[in-house]
């Protein structure tokens, strides 16, 4: 397989904001649209009317695109997200809208965010122009614990997030918030958790979560969930501090499996194993992220269910650690099933 030198350079970053019903997405988007730092950002929402944009902020409107005075675009989904993103980029290219350099997408409260991620990876036109920068999940500080217990959509939204914000923290008592943090950390041990009150946030807090370049550095390690203080050891056993150190200890169906392999892989055998796993258990393979040693070269892989983004070969290893490290967030898949599959692949050597 052939990779571009820098497959991500120049692509427009896309941030997804999800969260269960009532988690505060509309409040957050309303505040973001008015923020002066949102110039040159396109915000894609389900319905403009829900947001309540102030009339003095609007400079021009079309059927589904509103240009705001602060340089932000507000775009409503009238058909499907795939077509909306295509149209938005086409209008950017011909100069009908300004040259925006980032997109924020708000999903509906009952939405499974996985198909949105898959859209960015599977549509060749979109994949050539956009890149996933991160998935943000909002969790209701008052009702979040009950939603985790009762709503499968809420569990999945948390499990595949890059960053989680607990909203309405000012309305919840300390024990409830602590229990909620623990529940979120158990479902997704690699996601950072912060609080958010009344949607007040600096836009940069939602950005730069993904892999932006094939040039390796600290951001690569941060994207992979690695420790940045050098505490990761190249000979750490499985369960050591790397890529989601904390393993899920609950008996819920959603769990995190972190694997490390010293033996380099060949791309053909590694991708065949990944394809087999995703074909057989795609719906239960919630998210995959990692860095793989392919014949000595570092290759970043990431995917959701049965759809994977184009692998990116880095220009160098981001640290002295050259082991393959993979994180699987799964549903009803035993860790040994995944571990044994990739261990077997790594043990196979090609015929001379």
C-alpha cells in the first residue's frame, strides 16, 4: 500500500459535537456562533431555528447558509450531512462563501456519531478535503448517570469521544459529579474530562485533538493518548502506561482493549487481520486508534466500526518507542479474541 508524504496537510479539520438529549449542545453552539474567535469557522447544525441567532449578527442568508458578522458560517443540514459538507466546500471553492478553515458539526441528541465519522472516511470527495479533528461529547451533570445506565446511545457517545465535557455541573452535587466522572472514565479511560457551564468556552478548547500532519511530534503522542512526560516504557508489559492505561473493570458490554506488540508487522498481514475483525464484528468495533510498526516505519491507523480512515505514514517515530500500540473500544468482544488475532499475524513471516 502507498501513502502520501503528508496525507493530512491542507485538509479542513472537522470537530464533531455530540451528546444525549438535553446535554447542552444548543446552548454551546449558540455561544460559539457569537464568539469573536469563530471567524473563518463553519458550524453545521440540524436546524438554524433551534439556535436563535441574533438578527444583528446576520449579514447574509441563503437557503441553508447564514454568514455572521464575526466571520462565522452557520449552515443547516437540509438533506444529509454528506451532501451538506460537499455543498459547503463547493461554495468555498467558487467564492460564494469565504475561505473557512474549520468545520464544527453538531449531531442530534439521539444520534449515533459513528456514521458521521464513517462519512468523512468513506466518501472519497470528503476524505480528500476534510479530516476528523476530534469528537466532543457533552454529558448532563445532573442526568448523566441515569443516561449511562439506561441509554445505549449515551454510552456509545461517551465511549468513542476524544474529549468529554460535563455540563450543568453547577446544578449537581459533588458526589454525583464524582460518580459521573468515574463512570465516564470507566467507559472511556483515554478521554479527558472537563466541566462546562452555560456553554461558556473558548473555541480552541474544542480544537487540535486529532492528527493534523504526518510530521510526528508531541501532538501525535497526545492524539494517540500517550503520556507526554516520558513515563511510557518501551518494554512495559500490557497494561503499562500507554494508550489508555486504565482498563475497564466494570462488567458493561463496552470496554477498552489496549495492545502492544514488539514485533513489526507487514502491512498486508496487519490490514488483513484488521479487515477480518471489522468484517466479522464491525458493529461492535466502536473505535480503533493506534500506531503500527510496519516494516520499521510508523503508520497511524484509526477507524469506527467497519470503516477506516486512510492510514498515515509518519515521517518519523514520535518518540524512542517503536512498538505497535493499538486501542480498541469494543462492545461484547473479549480482549483475548483481539489480542490472539494480532499476535498470530505478527508471528507469521513471509515465505522467502
